[in-house]
């Protein structure tokens, strides 16, 4: 099988939506029947974004195989059916680390290690070896042309066109075309300069996608085509839209997929975007609105909760409800009280690390439990609900997580090594614990209890969901909580770790240790989010009576 490569670069400024544009193009090609995948190359030195603050870099998207990756991989999975893996995301740090590891082993037989050819060869190997068997591999280069740190990636994709054949490599450049309100004109000069920068390193774009707050007029498109040496039909206008899920149709309407298929000599039927038309119709024709109060610590950076926000919107599509999300800082709950939660039809507490704002989250979980407000807890959101239940229902007053209070009397949440020894026998506390040794990452099996709410939502007894956490429910104290009324409705594949909890005496209170948001898509939604949004609608109706 011959694999074709589409390399996507960005110019002028960052944050133009390159990842969404790449995902949308992949969605059209997939809708034609092509086997498609996407690779993201990020030019930062970190091995992966797992240690980067969500405030700086947005959420960490976890793949099925447990890779901590860029949030753009979440966009990829929401737009195409293919699942991402560690082979779909590479950073400069990871590339250099692999090369240096080989150098230390002597794999290069004493050669002087250089950016060219050793680093660029490693980049090409990562793109090719991990993504064989696809008709088209789209490769997104992070950052913008002209960035010093992205030069090795740009040089590698320049070389690839020579090696795989220019007929199997296509360059797409996404750039800003600003509108100057003072003169009432769309300006093409930034795009011209950006393409000139790309040409200076030996890459001639085949397609130029023009991002603007309005459609780029034909005269300006013709001018860009002339100055950038591309056919006029290969200059694509990508204006701002009110829904990212309109972008596949917008690109298709300008013939971008036809142009690419002809360029690669691929004969496939016209793209069937009926699934996306349904999504857009549902989005444009809601029958109501619900307000979800999301209580977290990164409220100044919504991208930190990107997959959760999208998953809520997906659930809204299925129930024809517009989702209004109120981002509430958990520290504000601590200082101002639970009154700040009023007017919320449901409450969600997402995952997170660190003690800041935790007591506010515990107060929030208590409010949701006592006032019968629908509640969905994710990862830390489950743990704070458990702590709250232990303190105020089970009578274990000094309950906490050892992450926040190592010497608490009732560590209802702890590292596995703090209540289980190396042979698997349970114990209460360990003198020392290795944080990394207990990290659970990636897709894992969960068994659902019969007659549970979770079982009815999923419609099956065994599910696969993705994890990203270190701390677990302490089984040594679990019987006290179950006796007080807690229901464990999901267990890990080995039946040893709590995955889902519920409150049977509550209209809708579900919390999971895993992250269901990572598997939600606009076309399919997710059962937990779907049930949660429906419960929000039901709560709103009861409150209005």
C-alpha cells in the first residue's frame, strides 16, 4: 500500500485553529472512504505535555494506550473514527531523547550526532513507522513558520517529499488574512510573507487555507494564488463560524477534498457528510437550555477542560438542549459559600491535582447531595464526593485523601502502596510511597454492577474507559461507606479498584474514577454525559413546578 502524506503548517500567528482545520479535512477524506490518521508534531522540549500546567497548554488528552498528549488529539478523535495513540504525537523532547538514548548505546557507531541527518531521520521514522497501512496521513506541525524550535520538523517534512515522491506529499499552509476595519479591506500581505518564509526553507505549499473573520473575496484569493504560486482553486477561505462542526462542509464546498484526491490520484466517491449535517441540525434547533455549574481550579483557562466542555455539548445535541456552562472557581465556593452554585441545573466537578480549592469542591459535592442536584464527578470529582460522604454521612469526621492530608485519621482515598503491599495484601499505611508507581493511564476494563444506574446508562456490563490518576479509593474503609449507603457500581477489571460510585437515594449522583470525556464524540455522544444532561433537564422541570 502506498501512503500519501499531507503536511500542515501554520503562519503569521498561532491559535488560528490549525488542529480543527486538520481534523475537519481528515473528516472529509474519511467520509469518502479513505483510511486516514493524523500526527501532531509539537516543538517544545518536554517529553510530553503531561507535566505542563493546563493553564499554559490546555488539557492533557489521554489516548487508549496511555499516552499523555496534546489537546489537538482530542479534536482528531472527535472528528474521525480512528483512535489516536502514542504514535500520533511527538515532541522535540521525545525525539531528542530517543536519539540520545541510541547515541549512549553506541547505535550510531561513533558518528557525530547532528540535527541533520540524525534528528530529521528520527522525525521521519516517527511519522512513517508508526502510521503504516493508511491511505492518507495528515501531519500537523505545531507553532508557526519562522519559529526557531520548529525548524527540524520543517526540514524533516521537506526531506520526506523527496523520499516518498512529490506525488505522494502535499503541503497545506494555514495563515491569517486580517480584515482592516479602518479601510474596509482584507489584507493578503501577511500571507504572502508567511509563504515567503516557508519557501526560504525549501517548502512550496500546494494549498493555502486563509483564516479570516469573513469570507476572503475572489479578488484577494486570486492575488494570493498569484503571489504564492498555487492554483486559485487551491486557495481556500476558512471564515469564522459559530460551530466547529460546520468546517468539514465549508472545506468540502470549496472542493478541497476533490483537489487532494486528484493530486494523489485517489478515486473515491464523494464525501457523505450526512452525519455532520445531523449534528449541525441538532445544534441549530434546540428545544431548551440547561445550565451546568462546573466547579474547578482552572476556570481562567477553559481549554483545561476542553474535552469535558465538548462532551457536555455532545450530550446536549442528543437531547436537543443548549448547554450553558458556568465555570466556577472552587476557591470562590470556599470563600462565598454554596450560594454561588444557585441557578445551576446540574453540577460537575472535573479532574485535577493539588490541594488548592479542594475544600470548595467538597462543599459543592455536599450541596449537590443534600439538595438533590444532579452531580457528575470525574476523577478528583469522584474522590471529593467520597470524602464528603465519609465525613457527613458515614461519620468518619477526619476523612481525606493522603494527597492533601497524609496524616488524616481516615484516608478514604490514598495511593495503592499506602494500603496494599507488594504481594497485594491490604494494609492501612506505608512509610514511603512512589507517586509514579501508582499512576494509571489509558484504557482499562470496568465491570458494571447489575441494577445500577451506570449499567442502565451504558446498556452493557463491561466497558472500556481511560484513566489518568494516581490515587485510589481505599478498600480498607470501603465497607464503612457502603454500610452508610454508598453504592459501588463499577469495579476495575481485576475487581480490586473502585471505578464508579452512586447514591441510590439521590435522583442522579454518579462519579467515576476514569475520564469519560475522552471518548465522547459529536456523532455518538457518551452515555454518562447523556444521562447527566437529561437529569439536568428533569431537575429544571421539577424546579419550575
